[in-house]
C-alpha cells in the first residue's frame, strides 16, 4: 500500500557531521561494470533513517541494497525511468513498491531520505514524500547484509541475495554526497571503481607535513610519520615539542608533581554557549603574559577568547579558517593572522595556540613583543606601538563567545565559536588562571551560559545550500533587532542581480492610503544589483541605501558579509572591507514584523509591503547561487535544515559550480540572447517581442 503525502511530522533530517580530512564526504561513481561501495550494516529492522544527496544523468541504475542474506527480507532503491523506485519486503510478504514522480536524472543535486518505521518505509525526494506499507505478519525487517551502494560486489553469491535480480541492475553513475545513517556517516568497509574526496587529498592536496606518507585507511586520511622526526595526526608536531610543552605548562607550578599527566579540561560549544570569568575583584595589570588553548572545529569563523574593553583588550578568533589575534594596549590595535600552508584550521583536528607578550626596551622606550604560534610551528611576531606595554582589564574573560560578540572591541567576527576548546589558560608573572578547569569546577567567578557540555562532541558544520531558481526562498523567523543587531553570512554566485535578505515592519498610518501615496514601513534588505552588494534600511525616519562593495562580488568565489548595527549607526563589511553607515536622525529602533526572507520572496506577495528602493523585490529578481554560515545576532541558523523542514522548492544542499556551458546548446529562441547563470542559462528576450524561459511565448 502506498500513499502520497503533502506534509508529515516525520523526524527532521540529521545534521551533517563531516570533516573533509576525516570522513568521506562525496563519492564519484564512474558507472563501470564491477563497481561497488560496501558500508557497515544499517540496522533498519524496526526504525531508522538514512539520507544522502545524489546527482546523476542516467535513467536506470542500482542506488542501494540490503537484505537478510537470501531468505525473505530486502530493501532496494533503484533509478527507473529517471525516477527513484523503492521496493522492500518483510517475512516473505508481497513486496511493497514506491514510484516517485520527481525526476533525478537531470544532472542536478537531489536530497533523498529513507525512513524505516516497522512495516512502513518513507521515501522523500526533495519536496515529494511517499510512504509504503507491507502486509506482513512480522513487523520487523531482518537485516543481515552490509549496505551496498552503487553496485553489488562480485564475491556476493546469487544465493545470498534475497532479490537476485539486483545483481544485474546497471551500476550507478554520478555523485553521492553526505551519506548518513541517523546522525553519523556509516563506515566504508571497502569499494571498487569509486573515487572519493580523500583520495584527491592524498594525490593533489597532501595533508601530511614534513615528508609524512599519505594513505587512505578505512575511509580516513592516515599520515605515516615514520623517519620524519615529527608526530601527530598530520606529522606537524616535533617530537621534542611535547617535552617543551610540559615544561611550559608547569612553569608556575615547579615541584608540583600532580600537574604531570593531569586530565584535560575540555568543553563543547554549539554557537549559543560560552563561559566567562569575572576579573572585577582581581584585575589584570601585566606587561608579560601568555595565553594557551587548543581548539577543534569545522566552522570557519568564531570567537575563541576575549578580554578587555575599548582601550585595553585581547581578542583571539577563527576567521575564514585562519587564527586571528588582535591586541590593543591603548595606542592602536596590533593584528596577526596565522594560516596553514595547505587547507584551513577548521579541519576538525586539534590545533594548539600559544600567544606570548614580553616587555622589551629599545632606546629607553618600552615595546611589547607579541608572538603567536599554532601547532608549535607557524609563528607570527610583532610589536605593539609606542610605549604602551601594560594590559589592564577589570572586565571579563569570555571563552567560546559572549552575549554580543559583534559589539566586542576589535572583534574580527560577530559570531560565537562552534566546536571544542581545551585547556584554556592565561598566566602572567603574578598568577595563573586555568579557565577551562575553573569552568568545570564551577568556580564562583565563572558564569556558564547555554548548554555547555564538558567533553568534546562532534559539532556539525553549517552546510551550504543552493538557490537554484529565482523563485526559490527560505523563510527565517522574525528578526527582533530593535536597537542592536548583527547578521553575517557567505554567498557565492556568478549572477549579477538577486534579493538576498528582506523583512519589513508594520505599516505606519491608516491601512487605506490615498492613491499615489506610498505606504510607509520599517524595512531591512540586502540585494545584488549589477554584481554589487547593496544594503537598504529604513527605521522610520528615512531610507538609507548603501553600495557596500567597491567591486563586483559575482565572481563565483565565496564572499563574506558582516552587518552590525547599534541605533542609527553601524557598518557592513564585505570580504573584510568595512563601510560605516548612519541613518537619518530620528528613530533608533528597527521594528520588523514580517518573516525574514532569504534568497527571494513567496509567489504570493499580497501580505508584503515592497519598498520601491528594493529593486530586486519589485522586479522578482530572486537570488540564484549558494549561501552558507548564516549567523543572526551571533547565533547560528541552519539554513539547510530550515529548507528541509519547509520543503523549500528549488533549494538544494551543498554548493557545486558546474563548468558546463549551458548556452552551448543554443536554448534561446526567436533571437533571444543567452547568458550563463549559476548552473543555468538565462534567456534575455528584450527586443525580440517574445517572453518565457526560452523566449518562446
């Protein structure tokens, strides 16, 4: 029995928990005979979820298969006629079959979810959902085999296959990404004729340092550090470094043998958590000090540590996958950026950071020499300006975030950290603060915020989404910004124009307006016009329209946007180039009442008030391209999960830029001009007398 569903309250899709350097993120199936991938068993007997994304252009193939070893029970997912077809059986009952309507052989990414619920199995493809139920005496499915993807290994005998015809199905050809069982990727036991991202890493982007030998073992990168005089996961750590590190950690505790081999102090931060240490009773006054910590994350941006106010502060953050240090002792900020030679630091591996500041005298004037090192190898050294050498702070030590990270002086990021922080320690000549340990022990000077967990757990990266058409959009909750607020995100496109963000407030004055009079309302928007990013904001006392980028940002590369506002004033930063703005005098409150729309607007706009200044909204120019890492007021917004919950049409997971020229097939008729868009063609029908996608009407 099958039934189509418009909406069901099935469990949400799990978040992606992948690291490029630790798990296979994408598999490429060439479609040659004899190809297959073999994963550990999916325990789907009673309940369970399996999800993935696929991209293919073939009409018939085996996608995945499992069974009970040749008796009665099996589950197979095929492509037939360019659409997904599910067939499964329990206890030798008549197999149940599902035929989906969504075509998946269009060479575009499609999200697939399989949900087992005893006799029922749900199949979701993008926004289409169907459920089938098998009429069996037993309600649990017996599962004995491994999970086969893309083909069946030749060593599996026909007699061991419940559905023997599966061995003769054509092998899958295309890409499969983010295969997950529940919330975790299954273990890849073996494969044949398949390429993965990790194999490309060893051959083209070797992550092993100092001559380490790179290989793929059990779906993970392995670096053999033998004969290199280095150790660690990527052969980065000098063998004597561990001894130096131990001496350094016990410097202020000479003779205390309890420090040797002590337990690590670690905590997990998921974007809304942080802890702080109150310095009001023991203010810092130091000219020589040191900060050490270790971090592990998949996120590109986030605050790790901050102390101090406007004149004296230290800020340590992760920005675009690099470690960023900002110190101000009253004479101006000193900034240092540390990047690895290959890749980024947000690779889900542990990295050790050490910041030192020492007073030096030169020509009778004191200077503070600042050194930052990452993993004991990458080092940047510089000097603070003039004779300002004392760090004074009676504020807080913020670890992993703050109540409003965008407002912290000198902070290069506006969002909190997502990942694990370990052994955060500050010390100077007078005292030592083991901040992570004090948090675990609930020291009276420590305040915990959010659901802090004092162990290291996997924190999923915020996966990107692609808006495939101008009609695609995602609804975000109402933004309660009022007097202050911040938004940051990354986008990537080659198209010149499109609406990125829009929200408006309640109408001002009576609903019935005289003809020709504009309905006034607060609003906030960001849009692309002719390749430039524009900010538009009106708080009731007059509109502000600011060209936020001085060069075009539709070059197909990731562009980072950071908006911050306090009252009438604020700034918008595009790829670290900041531009201030000030709204007309009057209101300092931005009063938004509608949902925040990302990527475009709903087809029905009767309830929306569209200001004439927001041209992309009036012209129905929705954004086509990718968006990732959306943070609102420092808190993460998982746009991929929101798209799945809303069954947002034309919004797919991941971000891929296809090199295929779509205009090469001459799709535009009647003299229409074809332009290359983001993984699509655009027909410009101006002057042809025709309309439509292909200038055919």
